[in-house]
C-alpha cells in the first residue's frame, strides 16, 4: 500500500484529503503543528475511517523534527498543505507568512531530496491570478499580480518548486490552484473550523445562520456583475480532496517534471446567490446588510476546468446546494466548532 505524507493534514482541506486518500486505498501519515487545528480532528478521522493515522506534531520549518517522519516511515508521495492561509492576517504579519510558508516548503523539498521521495503535490491557490480580469482563469492566465502576502507566498513557492524540479530532474511535482473551498464531510464530524471571527464568506454565513454571529455584511453590491455582488468559484471541500487523489495518481503514472491544474467548478456564484442557497439549506433568512467593498477583492473569479477534466480526469460533482447543506450540518452539529486541545 503506497504511503502519502500529508503535511497540514489536521487542517480543513488536509483532513478531508486524508479521508479521500484512505478511501482510495492509500496509507496516510500526518504532520501538523496544530497552529490552526485541534487534535479532536484526529478522533473524528478515526470515527469516519475506523482507524488511527500516524500523527506527528511537528513544525514543517523544523528540518530535524520533520526528518523523523521520513526516518520512521517509507513515504511514497507528499501532499504539502502546511502553511498560514488567511489573506487579511498575511497583510498584518507578512514576515511570519513569508518565513513560515516558504520555509516549510523548502524544508519539505530538502527532506524529499534527502530521502529520495519523488512525488509532491503542492497546495497552491487561485489567489496567484491576482487582479487579472482574464476570467475564466486557465492555467495559462497571467499570474504574479498578487494583492496580498499570502498570495505572494503561493506564487513564490510555485517558482521555487519549478526551480527545484530543474535541479532534480527525477522529481514529479503537481501544483494545484484551488478556488474557494467550502462545505464539510457528509458526516458533519469535520468541517471548516476557523479560530475567532471568520474572514471567509461561508463560515461567516454559517455562524450567522447558527446564531453565533449577529449579521453578515456583504462587502459591496455595486460591482459590474449581474446582481452587483462578487462572483466566486465555490468548490466543495470533498471534491477538492478527491482532486488531490487524482493528482497523486497522475504523478504515479506520468513522467517527471512539473504539472499545474486549477481545481474549481467552472461556475461563478454571487454573494447574493450564496446567501439564498444557504437560506434554502438552513430553512430561515440570513440576517445581512450591504456595506462597502473590501479592499483587494476582485469582481469575478472562477476557473476554467478544461485541463483538469481532460488531463487529470477531475470534475467537481457537488453543487452550491450540496455545499450549503453540508456546511449547515457541520454547523448544527458543532455550533462552537471543535473543543480546544
Ligand atoms: C468571497 C466573497 C467577499 C466575507 C479567499 C482567499 C483565497 C482562498 C479563499 C485560500 C468576496 C465576500 C466575504 C464577508 C462578504 N483561500 N464576503 N462578507 O476572498 O474570494 O478568497 O478565500 O486559498 O485564497 O483569497 O474568499 O470567502 O473571503 O470572499 O461579502 O463577511 O464573499 O467580498 O466577494 P475570497 P472570501
């Protein structure tokens, strides 16, 4: 059985990916420093999968500590999620973002080289497309016009990985650019569990629907879009997780080098449409007001899915109603999120 090391595997996307990997017949080892997740996730994964996964509490910037994972396990592939990922926070503490996100990626690459692990999937983001208006974004759309340090770290790491692949011709690296991951596992046992007040739309709407936040402010309804609110490509986190399994399988069956895929649905949903869909899921109105635009937001962002469908065999299965209903189940089952460690 092939073994995949999932760094950041205790986090939102990482934990859902652990389940998809397990269900696809892979063994999984998790490395996570618990900076943005709780150990309760491991208990929930055991309930869902019926087994424990080897877990290492480790900072992926710590080469000595992370090397233990490679010493103690025969790793066939790595999926590197570990990193800081809040856009607004990255503007406030950019040095932490650059040192942590870039440092952890470099450390993972150094250890993969040392231990002869060739297959790497990297968690990148549609944020690298920045303020471009070239929608739908294809993998060839202009990048590197990022609007925040978080996005710049993703863009820089993509470049570092390309250079690493040139220096190590046997490496196989897949860059996955996510659009907007939302929703939760069908069990309602794991889901997006941000610390404090959520920055992103769906966890915020979910808490308003659940009564733990008073109202949603819609950041601008004067955009050049059909209903005046921004369009985004929301993709169910379980679809995203399955896209990672496809990427691992793609690397297993293709030659060395770097490949790049968007993971989205190819459909733009407005904020107003998202609110309406969530109201349908929860059965009551979502209290919301309209406020000023949020600096750095672009009006329209959604993926061209052609390349992922053709080359990766990936197509998102879930629609916005599935995303909302799964999000609502997670919210009602875990109104205060998971218990602290
Ligand atoms: C979506 C829309 C807001 C909150 C970010 C990152 C991206 C990815 C996903 C990691 C926008 C509006 C939001 C609120 C609102 N993360 N909104 N009121 O900004 O598209 O993408 O998260 O990879 O990299 O950039 O997501 O959910 O913050 O915003 O009106 O309280 O909802 O203006 O139009 P975003 P978001």
